[in-house]
């Protein structure tokens, strides 16, 4: 077990050094700091955990407080990926305040032997009575994980909204690797924190099981976040995406865009302009088509284009473009000239750039899979 922690610590530092060699974007800089912290945390745990929690109770409490850093780092990392023009403001840095207050409390308590004796994670007979503030900070440490995982879920939802309103494909921007990692790690982390809380309050189980379990899960997380994070590019680096874009009903769209000066006639003309261009030029065949790209081509402001698509067509940009792609796929499946192509080949030829995305979009719009649709067409022609 000890060697696994050391390997994880080494990997974290190694991935951080690889990041340092490239031209780092904002999210890379946050990941670099995160990996350095994770590397030293898991490495130190692997080297000194057998002595730390039994011989140095204040230092071990401070070491546990480091777990409060994972949530803020996760929050900042996701924010830097999904927010256009992300800036590390004072408000965002306040997420690290609980960690600082915890350690300030431990520092002050170190000057009072009677008080510091009650600050320990192990359970010994001569230990003092646990202090209220210490238990409060431990509770905040336990709650830190679930709170930030919930925040991460909300940010992923915001990302989905931005994708649907600005992209025609989510293959390279949906952060699927990070979603899976956060979801699985969130469940494991929360369960282990509950076990650690039960141990601390009711003296059930062993301290080493709790700390080893937390550090082991963190070690696996280190390796995965470093490997995938190293390859992650900025999502909105070239896109002027507004965070307030949302996919809402037509009635709410009218209220949302009320401040944008466009008459009903202008809305209709712009809608016809969009329809004519997309259908005649087959812009949907471009797998990387985005709202800003289409707006630039049509010489229409992005916010006007977004309003027209939502208000006049009643859908978001993602569904607007992919409806054309699905119809293109259906037309080619029905066309004898394309019988030599597989369904996936037709999908790629129609603007899709991912098998999974194609199958998902087609079934959502048609209610059946592409294969089922092709079988129905075959039965009708027989």
C-alpha cells in the first residue's frame, strides 16, 4: 500500500512537470498547482502515515485539513474550462478560506497544551475532551467533498446549456472524462468520509482504514486527473460564449431577448436568411459548426442569431443543426447511391463526427436507432 501512495505522488509531480513544459492555459495552471499539492500529499502520506497520526496529533490534524483543498481546486479547474474569460478573482480565492481558518485555529491551539491535547484523530485514554471548534472544522472537512461535488454537477449542467446553444457537436467539449471521474470519485469519497466520521464519533473501526481508504482513492484520482488533464484543451478559447445563454421555452425567450431591438419582420427575414443558407450551402455538413462561426458567415451578431433560432425555430442551436444532419442521414439511407456505405459512414458524411453522438441524437429525434430505421426502410422496399 505504501508504495502505491509513493507511485501516485511521483505520477502527480511527473504530470505537473509535463504540464509545465507546454504553453499552459488557465486551466493548466490550476491543474499544475493541484497536481503539485496532490503529489506531495500522497507522497508524504506514504512515507510518514505510520508515525504521523500517532505521534504528531496537531500535525496530523493539519494534514487532514489538506483534504479541504480538493473541492476548491476542482471548482476552479472546472470553472476555468467552462467559463469564457475566466479570472482568478478574490471571490474565487475565498473558497480556500476554511482551510486557512482550520490551520490558524491549530496554530493558536498549539500554544495552549491543555487545549491542544483534545485535538487528535486517534483515540487514547489520556487524551483531552474533543473541542467544539475542532469537531466543527472536521465536520466542514467532511462536508467539503459533497458540497463541491454538487457545485461540479451544477457547473456541468451549465456547460451542457452552453454546448446546446453554441455548438452543433459535443464530441470534444462535453468533458465526459471529467464528469465520470467526478461522479465516481464523489460517491467513493463521500462514503469514506461517512465511515471516517462514524469512526471519530463512535470509535468504530480503525483510523488506518479510514485514512488509507481516503488516500488510496485520492491516489487513483491523482493518476487519472493527471493523465486526462494533460491532454485537455480549452473549450471556449476561440468562442465568445455568454454564460447567460440558456435553453428555455419560446415564451421565456421573448422576455429574455426583449432588450434586443429586432422587429417581428426582422426576425422573420433573419430566420429565412438562416434557413436558406443552411439548406443551400449545407453548412450542417461541417462537423465543427458553431454559433459564432455561422454568425460570422451570415454577418449577423451572435446574440441575434441565437434569438432567431430559439424564437423562430423553437429549438437551440445544437438541435437546429442536428435536425438537418438527421434528415440528411435519412435521405441517404433511402438513396440507392449510398447503399455501399455503412450507417456510420453515412453519418460521418452527413456532418456527425462521433458514433455515440450520432446514435444518441438520431434516437432522440426519431425515437428509434439508425439500425432500426434502416431495417424499417428495407422492409418497406421489399
